[in-house]
C-alpha cells in the first residue's frame, strides 16, 4: 500500500485531501498541531508543527518507523493573516511565511532522501489562486503563495530527472476553513480601516459561497493516482479561472482597479 504524508490534515482542504487519499487506497499519515498520536477516520494522525524543525523531524521519524518510506507528500498546511501591507509586523509576516513556505520546504527536505533512494515519489504543494494574483489585504498570504509557486517550478525541473514528480494545487475559494488558522494584523491604521472591513466582508462572502472542500480532495486524490501528475491542478470557480487569465492579459492598472472595485476599495481622505 502506497504511503502518503499530508500536512494540515486536521481541517479544511488538508483534511478532505487526506480522507480522499485514504478512500482511494493510500496509507495516510496526517500531521497537524492539534493532533496527538491517534486514528481519525482511518487516517493515522501525528502531531506536527511545520514551523518547527524539531517537530518535523519527530513526525518523520515516527512515520518512517511505522509505515516505511513515503511515496507521496502533500503540503496542505497553511495560515492566513488579513491586514494592510504597511500594518503587518515583521513577526506577523514571518509567522505566515514560516508555515506556508518554510514549513513546506522543511517537509520537502524530510522526504526527498527517501524518494531519491526509491527512485520515485510525488510531492504536492498547495498554492492558491492568490499564488498567481494578489488581492488587497492579503499581502502576506499572497507573498507566501507566490513563493511556493516559484519554488515548486524549480523543484519540478530539478527532480524530474530523478523520477520524482511535483504538482502545484491552486485552489480558489472553498468553504469550511478553520478560523484558528485565520487572523488579522494587530495594527489597523485609520487610513486602511474602512477599506479593510469592506474587503473582509467580500472575502468572507466569497468563501461562504465557495466550493466544497471534499470536491477538491477527491480531485487531488484522483490526479495522484494517474500514471503522471500534471505540473498544476487548479480547482476554482469559473470566475476565478477568468480572473487569473485576465491578470496576465489586461494592463496592470486596469486589472488592479477592477479588483479594488470588487473588494470595495475606495479613496480615503484619512491621513493617519
């Protein structure tokens, strides 16, 4: 039975991907900060904080001891912080990057020696539509997802001669994300306050109307069972596919203006 490690497996897209893989016949080891050593819906769960190298090492050692070398790694752990780019503290920016980007790289480094030894393996990195285009007041998240895009493209090229495949998953809005992994910047300067609140209302409305995470999990599991994975899998609503296309076609000033209009960003006369 093929073995898959899945990070961020306690809720949302990570959980439904882990569940779909289990139902597709994989032996799944799920990692999350809230887990103890337990079984959940047929998934073997281990505590994992991808922002902590010692936790990553402990997870890898326990997973290897129980089920042997991994055949696949799914990096689905992620956090989001809503705020103006100016308002983010360095600690808030680092916290997002530590989980979303550096957490991914730690896990990749943990599995690669074993995949190289086997001469095969599959690495699936969760990016986002926001890895292709930013939206207002999600600068930290967009930056981390853009970093994942670039890293994964390079990784694909470096690993393909070794028989190891890499796939980027680019989800659009999905329902059911855990609130504990979503925060707001501690500082909100008056000049951004009204626009930030309008943007948050739009973001929350879009997520509430988003796709079911189970659908994404099933698609990821199906693609991971193919003879060859595609370099990218975008799972989004039609309007989000269109937005990603328009980002590359329209003049930047026009496209950014349209996004500002959509998210309710208005001229603000507040100076502070």
